[in-house]
């Protein structure tokens, strides 16, 4: 159930906040460090699971990371 809630929040944040083109475009310095770290771990898992050889796959991981950081509480 928690995974479903997190996925729903991520998709919602993507729709509201738009999507980044690169991980470098995402400013995680404005959010709680523990939350940003969880997003970073998820991003790393995404890139390793998808064998980041293609740009469309990388884009999905970047979009998910952007959405994750977007729902983190502010510092």
C-alpha cells in the first residue's frame, strides 16, 4: 500500500512540477537531507536496474528523481 501511495505522489509531483532534463537541474539542497538521500538511492536503483544505455530510460529515472525530490519536505 505504501508503494502505491508513493507512486501516486511521485506521478502527481511530476504533473505539477514538470520534468527536469538532467539530475543536475534538480535542487535537492532546499529539502530535508534524509528525504533527498532516499530519492538518490531510488535514482541509483533505477539507473542500475535499467542498464542506462538509452536516453529514454535515463529520462524516466530523472523524471522519477525530480518527482521524488519535489514531494520532500522543505528544510
